[in-house]
């Protein structure tokens, strides 16, 4: 059984978890935990790095999630904001499902199957970030099957290319299957690396070497 570095179930309003380094598969697991913040945390290995479930509201800031075999961040029927962080490795950086909500800004996302995956995500917004295709897809996106079609706003990001055609080919959404319930917006996009407000991408990545 995979160990938990941090496990919170139930009310957790105002809880900040800062400067935690987790190795050997120890993960962060939240069930119904509202108002949790992860700040300057380094989570490596295991199956999933951070799991948010059942109404949890979690913020991840200035952190590094890497090396989990599945997703670095898994959001199920919950809400998560990611800011100025690096999520890389495994099958993907982020996977959201079951009417979850995810917002990302100023971050680096990559994974072997898809940097971002959605299987029923309610809301997805990514801006000022790197969405990097490391394997089959950059984004694999499907919305919830009830409540109408969803549009995911992934504009103003850097995709590692200057070609809109390449980006379109790296995204799986309603343009690829009429049974898909989500469409990804990716234009306009940045043709060069996007700096954070105060830190270059090189500096940001150097924090985790």
C-alpha cells in the first residue's frame, strides 16, 4: 500500500503545508479538505503525487511534483489551483474528473501520455504556462457527459512549437471525436517560453535540480 506523507479528511480551512520534501512514494491525499495550501513542497515518486477528492479545495504554489507513475496531480470531484509550480513525469502532470475544477498559472506541465488529461472535468483553465508534449498528447480532454458541452481555456501558453497545426495535432478533444464533450481553446499561444512575474523558467526549474 502506498504510504501517505500527508492525509487530511474533513475540515481543514486555513491549513498551510510548507517546505515538505516527500520521497519513496509518500503522497498528499485530501478528502473533503477545504482551504488547504501546499507551498514550496517537493513530492517525488509513487503512483500519484497529490490526490484531491470529494469537495476538497487545494492550492499548490511554488512546488515540484515529479516522478509519480500515474499523475502528479489527480483531482476527483474537487477543486485545485496550481501556481508557479513544476509538474512533470509519469503518465501526466494533471488529471481531472467527475466535475472537478482546475486552474493553472505560471507553471510547467508535462507527462508521457498527456501533460493534461480530463475525463469529466467541469472547468479547466491554464494560462501563462508551459504545456509540453513528452509522449502521445499534450492534452487529452473530455468533459462530463451531462450538463452540456464544456470549453477549456488553454490560451496564452507555450507548447514547445511555433506551429498552430502541431498544437492542434497534440490535442485530443471534440474536434477528434463527436462523442467528446469538451473543446480545448489554445489560440492565441506563445511562440516562446513564458516567464513568470518574478522568475525566469530557467530559474524556476533550477529550484528543483
